[in-house]
């Protein structure tokens, strides 16, 4: 069996992939409505509502639970992975994005006052807790729908 056939038959993989695509699509639609324009960076960009990371790992964990059993060691490992990912999405990555905003403000100040030109730092790295919860809800709904 080829790798592609194995992935196509793997319910956990399909659930993860569909949840990621769904969350990213929701993010693109909401962004287009909010700003009244389409931005190609939204196709692969990070941050925003709902969290694609949260959607994917939640769908993966839930599907593993449905398939392997909620008492299986594999489900326990998936939940640990999910908790770490959710924490990182709303914690470390969010505050890294906030630091990027501050650095960009400093660069702007230096540029306008001293004529120093620097490249801006990417600001949209992480998620708010609400974005993470919304992503987790999309992932759980995806896993339930694909059962």
C-alpha cells in the first residue's frame, strides 16, 4: 500500500486535514468580510479566528479517541500533544506576536527619527484564548461529523 493510499484510508489523518482546511477557510471568509478584500497571505498565514492549530489537533485527538478508544495510550499521547499545542497557540506564540508589535513600533520610531531602515517583524503569530477555543470547537465538530 502506498503512503498516499494509507493516508487516504486513515480516518485520523483525514479528520485532521479537513479540520485544518475548514478552520483556514473560515478564517479567510471572516477576513474577507471584515476587510472587504481578499489577501493571499491568509491562505497559509498564522493567527486569527478560529485557530487552525487548535482545530487540527482537537480533531486528531478526538478521532484517535473514537478509533482507538478513550482509554488507549495513543489517545493519552494525542491529548498531551493537543494540550501542549493549545497552550502554545494562545500563550507563547501570542506573546511573541505582541513582542513583534513592540519591535515594529521601535523600528518605525527609529526609521522616522534617524532614517534607519529595517525589515518589519511578523506580528500575527498566536491566538487569543477565544480563537483557540473556537478552533478546538471546529476540530471537535469535524471529528464528530466524520465518524
